[in-house]
């Protein structure tokens, strides 16, 4: 596919093939999902605590707004 007349790529511009763009999009999506997953894990740890006498059972408040 020919480039339109008068258009030149910017100096230092990176040109990707279709496969390269797909790989880059998948990589960015996986990184975003990983960050979101880590965020959900951090929120669970911040909002839970151990119940005394119950080994391995976490207490999670449900239906309470933050600040109560």
C-alpha cells in the first residue's frame, strides 16, 4: 500500500506491522488486567481481618459505607 503524497513519517517514528500492533495491544491489555487484579487483592487485604479463635477465617464487612 503506497503512502499518500506529501506525508512523511516523523523522525524516529516506530512503524509496526499488523502482527506487531496485535502483540502490543495484547501485551498492554494483559498488563492492565494484571494491575486491576493486584488492585482487587490489595483492597481485600485492606478491608479484612482475622476473627479470634477461627483459624484461617477472614471477616469482611458487607453493606457498610467507608467512614462508618
